[in-house]
């Protein structure tokens, strides 16, 4: 994260002759205005979008009408950040125990979950985690391997793909089904990875 901030500052400095400071200022104004907003349409797979969908009927989040942009309630924001911080603490614990690869892959995936606008393309950030779990399947118990396979299968269905028989279910069931990217990502983060390799005697890959 520190290196990312340093690289961003370097790029801004190098590009100042082309991109003036006023442009960055305008962009930050947009970010501040959007910080408390989310979209409840099912293509948005973020955690806060899932929580917000709980307050709306399915017709509001299944059809794109331009009304899906909403201001996130304070309670929903707090609940979402509690979950994100708890997972971040779990990943930090894994890193301290020598599971650097699992922690790093989980942290990258967590970005897509925490972002208020987690579209389908945002979820490319879970690719390192998917690869790590796929490798771990060779030594995983059968139930864990099955869970990994189910998560990956869920990610293969486009986020906005509607399924007719699901739309006859209650709103909560629909929200759970149409938030499959979110829950597959959470499951892949929380599923443990077996020790299948080492970089040194003290540092493990997983």
C-alpha cells in the first residue's frame, strides 16, 4: 500500500506538465461526492450494495432504470466496514503466521468487496485468490475442495445474469443469489489454504 501511494505521487509529479493540479482537485471532489453512494443493481457485487438491496423490493435492483444510485445509510456503512475490518484483521493474522501469499491474495480480493461500486470487472482482483485456492485443492479435504469448486462455478456466471426461476423466490433469496460474486469471494478468503510449499524454512507460500 505504501509503494502504491508513492507510485501515485510520482506519476502525478511527472504528469503535472500535461495534467494540471486543478484536474486532480476536480477528480477528488467527484470521489468525495460519490463516497457515500452505491448502486443497488445486481451488477454491483459489493458488500454495501448487498446490504442496501435488503431495503428494496426486487424490481428495484433487477431492472436498470437509472434509479439504482442511492445514498448509503450510516448503519449500513458501519456494518459493512465492521465486516471489512474484521476480515482485514484475519488476513493480517495469516501474514504474521507466515501465510503471506494467502494474506496478499485475500487483501487484493477484499478491495473488490469493500468498494461501494464493485462491478463485475472489479472482481478480476480475486484472480490471485482463485488461483491460490485452485492450487490448494490438490491437498484440500473433499468438502473444502467442493466448496472451492462451487465458488469458482458461481463466478463463471455473469453478475447481471438473471435466472427466471429465482425471480419467483422471496426478495432475500434473490438478493443472496444475485450477490454470488460477493459471497464466493468471501468464502474463498475465509477458506483456509493448506501448506503446500515453502520459500524458506520460515516463510510459507500458503
